[in-house]
C-alpha cells in the first residue's frame, strides 16, 4: 500500500510540474541528432523543467522531493578515488563523504557568505550547482531540473550530459556514424560513447574514472571527465550536499605575425588577432610593444589582451618577434694574381665575393671575359656578377694587360693548365691515333635496362623481370601522359620462404625537363653512393608479399615532358619479380598493379635483361708515352651485351652498353700524361671516377666530338690509374679515352 501511495505521489508531482510550468526555450532545445529514444525521453523531461527561483515550496520542490526519494547507489563526491560506497538508501540522506579535490565546508563552522540559519554556503556569481542524488540544478539563483539525478556509482559521480551542457552553454551533437555524443566549446571537442570508459579530447584518447551509460534513455557520464577536459573549476559542499561549478570564464587571446622574415626599417608587420571563449563580444583590446615597422634589428616582445562584454579580460598573450638586418645585395669581388700577362700565361683568379647575411650562401656567378689565358695582346676587362637567393646582385670588374710576348701556344697551354672537369677544343684526327688493344672479362651482375618505351604515352608496366643474386637497374623514362604521374618499382616474393633484398648503391635524378641533365646527375649520385655508402638498405619480403623498392623513384611526381633516371646495384638471395610502372600520381601502385598492361617498346631505344654487366678491363703495358686512345661502346673493341626482352621473349643487344659498369685498371701510365675524354657518337655529359675521385666530364654541360674533357694528369713518374665509368643516360656513344704526352713546362 505504501509503494502504491509513493508511486501515486510521484506521478501527481510530475503532472503538477508539467501542467503548471511550460518548458523554457532553452530546455526544449532537444538535440535532433541524438538517438531517437534518448531524444524522446529528453524532450519529455525538458517539458517539465521550467526555470524557477530557488528557495520556495512549489511544484518544482515537489518534483525535487520526489526525485530525492528515488532509490540511488549511495552518495559520494564526484569521482572520488579511494572512498567507499555508503550503501543504498531510499531517502537520499546518506552520510556524505569528502571530495578529494574540492573545498570541504565544516558543518560546524559559519563562514562569510553562508546562510547562518541552515549553515549552508551561499552561492554568488556565475555558478551552476548540482545536488547529490537530485535532479535539481541551480544556476545564478534560478532552479532547473535534469531528466535524471546526479548519481554515484562505485565512487564516481555521473551527470546527465545534455542537461549539464545546456546549462553551461556548450554545444552538443550526436554522430550517427561513430555513435558518439559530441560536446564542443570553442575549439575544444569532447567525444563520448555509451558503455565506454574512454573518451577523446581534441582527438586524444583519455580514460575516465568510470564508464558512461544510459539510464531511462538519458546519457550519463562522469562529471570530472567534462570539468577536467574543459578546465571548469568546481568545489564540493558536503554540508549542502552539492557540487558548485564555476562558469566564470575568461576570453583567450592569441595572434599571429607575418611575414616570416622581418627586416629592420623595411618590412611592414601584420598582426592577426585570434580570440576564443568569448562571452558576447570583444569590447576592448590592449597591445604592448606592437610596431608596424621595427627600425632596428633585434628581438621584440609583443603582448595582446582582450576584454569581452562580460567585463572579463584575457590573460596576456606574448610573442617574441625577431627582426633581422635588411637584406643587402651580395658583394662581388675577385682579384687576379697580377695585372699584366704574356700571351698564353695562366691567369689565377681569387674569388672574394660574399653575402651580407650568410657568409656560406651559395651565390650564383656570372663571369664575362674570364679566360684561363689570352692569346692576343691587348687590354681585357673581366667582369663578375653575383646574385643571392633573394635575387639581389652586384658586379665587379677589373682590367688586365696582355703583352706581345708569348709564353705558351694555345694547344700546349690547354693540355697543361685546363683544370680537371673542364674542356677545350682541339685540332687533329682522333681516329688516327693507335688504339689500346685491351682484353676484358665480365663479372656476374644481371642488368635490367628499362629504357623503352623511353617516352611513355599510357599508364602501364614498362618493365617486368624476375632476377636473383647481383643485379643492376638502369631506368630512364619520359612522361608523355598529359598529366602528372609517378614511377614505382614493385618487388614481389613468389617463393614459399622469405627473401631478403639488399640495396648497395643507388643514384637517382629528376624529374627534369632535360634528359641529359637527369642522366648526368644520376651517374654522379650513383658514384657518390659508392663512396659514402649512404644508400645501403635491405628489406625482407614474406612469401607472397609485395613492397615498393628504390623509393626515391616515386618521391616526386613527374609532370608531362619530365624525365627520371636511376642506377641501382642490388642483391637478393632468392628470385624476386620486379615491375617498373608509370601510373597516375594519385593511384596506389600495389592496388592497381594487377590491372596494368605491359607496354610495347618504342623500336628506337633499348630494353632488356643482360647477364654479366660489370666489364673488367686490365692493361699492363705502358700507356701514354705516345698519343693513344681506348675505345668504349663501339661494339667492336667493346662488344655490346646480348640479352633478352622478357616481355616479348626476343633476343636483344645493349646498344652502347648503357648500364654496364666499366672498371678499367691501367697498371703503367707514363709520366706527364694527360688523360682526357672525347665523345665520338655525339654530345656527352656525365662523370668518371679517377683513382677514387669523381670528376665531371665537363662541369658546365656537354662535350662535343671536337672537344676534350680533362680527367687526369700524371706527374713526373709512372703510376697506376684506375678508372670507373658508366654511360650516362641521354648521352651518345661510342667514346674515346685519350692519352697524350704533355708539353714541357716553361719555368
């Protein structure tokens, strides 16, 4: 009978509340994105939560009394760790434990701001008060009711999330895809899931002290998960059986500064304010140290604060601005070792140029009339212009006098003084020189030459081969697809056991619109990787696994007309299938590989797999005592490799032996011998390694058949010379290494 009476009283109280007080607009703002059952119940509860002035006995009080008699799981302060449950009660008047982080009011002490009659602390300011085991919420003296009371389970206080955020003015939504309830406050975002102890704060997963849950279609979360994440201050009043949350909030002021580089006396500084957590509007702001133009270099502190319409000021936000000396043009300067020279006398230039800001800056040089020597008498003006990275430049010039006296004829001067890596024109019939009749043998190294179609017109596989052991890749292709593409090498392990693929050396260049430039740079990088061992890596592929290898190839997209060039030496302990592909820059190579066609060769350039691609030449007789030449890439003295095009099964010949690594040892090179490089098939641009030193085959571009590029000079004694060469993609073969006796030096 008592149970029936209590239920009837509860129904009557709720009915009175609903009838007497229509729902406020704020309480009725149900979230349309919440799950339907929660939304429905919340709307029903919202209709019964007309805001009331606290302190009276009315329908709200009846409803409060009813909820206070609802069965709960004890009463504890929010999320108190280490406190024990006080048991289950029907009256809600259980013993109140101490909150671990809040202020605790002594029930026997009267303090300022307390109501002396009931010994309960009074509430002032922007505060929200939640009552233990009650739906009652008081905000700045106005009473509201939540759909469910604040509940305590296992020492953790739970609050109805929607009712709480409505009161504190945050936004709440529901993500149907992730099934998450989302709270946003300014730039902060909290995400909760039902029946989970995890939640995210601005994308970072955190752990709550309890597990969120639904009760009577109301979503409940631990109170401190919200207060900690959003930095809401609160205290626990155990006497009044309530939690007092401070909603007093300050605006947050920030600003950005531009541009990145600020030059004293030149740069106009822009300041872009950024404010968050503003209550209302910004009504005032303060700047300290702000200047539009800073007159002198140094570091300056600029501070910004704002005030919103509630009167609250933000904390000051400061940035240190570095102001640098304004950029000035670099200084062009050089000197010659003297002011007067004979014809054919070496001129020594000493560069003294520098930049005002960075002494190590790589300036761009432009010389006019700079010669190693002049061969006609007269007064010559030599000019140097240097330009820094910001486009500022300066020039310097000087004049020298060349007399009528001759020191060296031009041919003799060139052979004696043109530096290694530079070139000179010459007269004479190169092919009339006697050839060095060398022997050679080839070391095992499978060459995979992917160079046809050189110009690729459609997406697809440009090369496919299975190789094992030592192998060398030469890849050289041009994008002609009318869109951006990338190239990849995909390794596939078709064995039943794991396989290890080791990369020893690698030289990659491009993408570049100039084929010879890409080919030349790839050889340089290939030789450098031999010197510094910087490209040595290994990868293990499980049975059936595919991985991208030689990934430098695909780091940068290729525009139409751009070229890539790559050399790489690799080793595998079991056979691996390699697919070289060109595809749209946005495609996933591993996903689209099975759909790609094998492209046809172009009929002009070469592709194929060639065994034994490292050619060893050793010559033990005297070289250089007379004019001689050593011929490479002519298919006579140096026969082309024979191999197979695996995509069509045809025998193929490696014209020019591109991709072949030549290791040449000359045991006896005569004293005072010039070793130079002369192309015969057309222009050539590349690098050679001479006794371990990398030397450009002309530093500034290409060498023509009527020119020689200086590689090496022996001294006054006979010596062994070791040469390493590989043909640079984009260049022409055959080529000659020339050996010439130097003229006598005039002292």
